[in-house]
């Protein structure tokens, strides 16, 4: 088999990744180009386009005896594409680990490589996918409390509130708010993870247009109290990447979610709000918005 030659993902690779992600990504955020590019520090994503497939190696997660990949995406012989990955790992004297495979991809491996892989469902990495139409209106009986809460927000703040699309001139205020948010939330979260996220936000804002990002800024009395942004995953799915709000403002996160969808995602059928990474409070919040789909994810490792 031909060798897979990976190179670190760069901004110039956006169109290549989009070509495969938008058709074969299943609406999952795992193949998001924005994540690959801006979280290179964490994952070290490197890509290889070969024979109609895109391969992704997570170099920073690899060990001496384990090579970590995402599922290959493309048309053609998918079994052969997985065999290419096995061959690549074995050539490095390592076994294969696939991180956060969807249920579809995991079933494919079970069917075509019976007994070869150990598969473990990871509830912490299940992705929450919502109907954009329902979220834009908080429609239905199950979201009645959300409608009540957001109406209470607008009754309290009225004309003092402005919700506008993010523009480049907003970046300095957003970064100033992000610095304050980081400081206020440091004790309640993994500080290293928060600081890494802050560096990713800096990079995302620096390349906002090139990354095809769109978002909103919420101001009260002209002062930024929240912002959020995301990016398309396909024509049908939008990825809500970042939401940050001042927790001293009741229901600010209701506003951020609904208004982000209304202003940025309504041309898509679904919005992916990503995983909860095992944070129970975050899980409860995400479930409270009544996801249409809870996209199961699996950690899959080749058996020795």
C-alpha cells in the first residue's frame, strides 16, 4: 500500500478539509477545521489527502506504541481507507487508536474488522445537536421555561441591550471581556484548559474571516457582557464553538444561544453545541435545551 504522508494542518488547508467534512462529517464537530487549526497545540492535527480520502493524525496524542487518528472521510472503498491507517500505524510499530468515532463509523469497523478492535462508548464526548428552528424561537412546551427566562431578561434590560453581529472592530472589547471572564472563572475550571482555550480564541479572532466564523456580541449600556460564535460544518449543520457570558447577568446564556442561532445558523437545519466533557452542570444545561440528537461517540483501539 502507498505510504500516508501527513503534514501539520495550516490555514491554507481549509478548502481541502471542508470538501470532505461537509459531505462525510455526519454533522460532528470532530472534523471541524477550526478545531484542527486553532487547537493544534493540544491535538497536533496533521492531514493527508490521498486517493479520494482525507486522513487525520492527532500527533500530540500519539505515544511510542499507539498512533491516534480520526475516522477517514471520503468516497470509495472505506474498508481500504481504514486498512491504510492500520498499515501506517504498524509501519511505526504501533497500534491504532481512533478517538471519538461516531456510532456509524464504529459499526463499520465491527462489521468489516470483526474482533480486531476494542470499542468503548464515551458519554462525556457525545455531541448535543439541536433544531435551529426550535432554538430560534424556544418553541414547544419543553422549552417554555427558556422562553420565560429570556423574556424576563428583555423586560429587565429593555432598550439597554444590543445584540449585534461580530465585526473586527469588536475584537478588542471581546478580548478584554475574555480576559475578565478567564480570571473570574479560573477557580471553578481547569485553569490550564481555560488558558489553552483563551489562546485558541485569540487565534480564531485573528483569522475570523478565513475560518468562516460568524457570531454575536451582547452589550448592556454599551458594555460587552457576552459573545458567541461558530462555523458551518456542512450545509445542514452549524457548530456553536464559543459562548461566554457574564454570569452576574441572569439568563445571559439563554440570550447568547438563541440569538447566535437566529443571526448565524438559521440557514442550517441543526446546530451542534459540542460535548459536555463530563462536566455534570454543563450536561444538565445542554440536556435542558432538548437536543434532537445525542450523537454517540466511541474510543476505538486495535487489540494487541
